[in-house]
C-alpha cells in the first residue's frame, strides 16, 4: 500500500519529524523562510496531510490547491488564527494544534519581558555596550517595582493562568482578569478577580495579553485602551501582534501614556526595520520565541506528528481543533 503523501512546511524537531518521515512519503521544506505562496500551493497539490506553521495562511485557495484527498492539517502551534477553521471543517479536513506543552515556557517569557521592561534590562545592556556607563548613577535607569503590584491578564486560559500564578506566587501580585469565561480555579487559587476591560486597564500596573486573535480581539489594544492605562503601566504581548495597534503603541510609549512594553510578537512579523517602535528605549522586542525551549518545542513536535498520523488514518486527533460535537 502506498504511503500517504505529506508536505511539511519547515524543519521541526526530529522527535516528531522522524516519525512523519518513517510513516509517510514526506517532502520537507528545509529553508529558514516559509515557502512562497505559489510554491506552497504547488507543493501541497495531491497531499493527504500537511504540517503547517503560523506563517502559512490556510484558506479556501489553499484547500482548493491541495485537493479533496486532503485529510488533515497539523499546525505546529497552539494558536490557529492562520487557519480558516470553518472552511476546513466544511470540507471535512481535520485540524490539529499543540496545546499544553508550551504553557509554562510562554508564561516564563511573558514574565521575562515584564521584568525586562520594568527594570531597563535590555536598555541597560545597550548602555553598557555603548560605553555610556561611567559611574553609579543615583537617578539613572529607575524602573518599576514588581512586588505587590496589580497584574491584569487579558485571556485567562492556560498561558494567562500560568503567568498569573507565577506573578501571584512569586511576587505577591493581585490578579485581575478579563475573559469571556470565568476561571474558577484562578479565582480560588490566585484570588483572581474577573473585571471588565476598562477596569482592568485602569487598575493594572501590568497588563499581559494571552487571548487568541480573532475578529473581536484584533486591535483591542489601541490608542483608547493605552490612554486608559496608568502612566506607570507596562504592556506585555506574547500572544499575537495584531492584538495591539502598533502605531498606537508607539505613540503611547513615546508620549509617556504608558511606561514601557515588552513584546514577543509584532504586527507584522518581523517589524519593518524603519518601524519607529524600534527606536524607543522603553520597549523590549523579541522574535516570537516564547515557546522556544527544548521540552516545549519537542512536545509540540510530538503532538504535531500524533495529530498528522492520526488524521491520515482517520483516528481522533490528540489535539483536535475542529472535533465534531
Ligand atoms: C503558538 O504556538 O501559537 C506560538 O505562537 C508559537 O509557539
């Protein structure tokens, strides 16, 4: 019996990729950059399964190009805003993602951004490298305390909750959260309080966003939102760039509407080199690396392979985004 044909849009950790190669007739895109769209559409033609990243847009055009034999799309990410889920579901294509294994790593990085932005970690490093450190400065590089402050979490799912737990347990922070659902575990264990968005913006010293990107959350951090925040506030985005309006964030940071920001995601990614945000001293920007630890990337690769292989044989996916009810 011939092996299923699959296209894998990037090299992922061997712990998952090797299993895919053994079980499938797999073509792997080995470049650092994603395949150009027209190449992608040609490569997936006739495939039974595809492994994708958040850089690949999966829409009707993609699904048409693949053809009706496509059974499964295994997205190497927990987020799936790159996928038209309704369209794939309508065509009976199973979608998998990689939840759970990157929760702590992502929350750790959100916290790293928070402390970096609060205490001038990156700006201070640049200062030293530039030879500007001449002496101990009583008034230099003054930042914000963390202990006992109020953390506002937007999106109290797995990652938001992990961030809240670290900040509550380690830094005795009071936790506010905004989410369409109640998180009773966070309320019980962290004394988290669910509030409306405006209250969260007004009362939080730090606002960390962990919600998914969808039409209702796109651009929720805009000029109006930044203006409601404290002038000492720090904004952290480790979820998706389009949750904030980048030019509004620039103006808020430049004008001192908020104190600082820490971003693991931008809009677009990467940001243009002439994006004025890159000129500011009070923003720390990382290249979307929150899930970048050995165990979390390996875990993602394992789930990704499990999802792909299950979908190819008509089995339930380990993490199934469009599981029928
Ligand atoms: C995800 O999984 O959605 C991240 O953005 C990449 O790890």
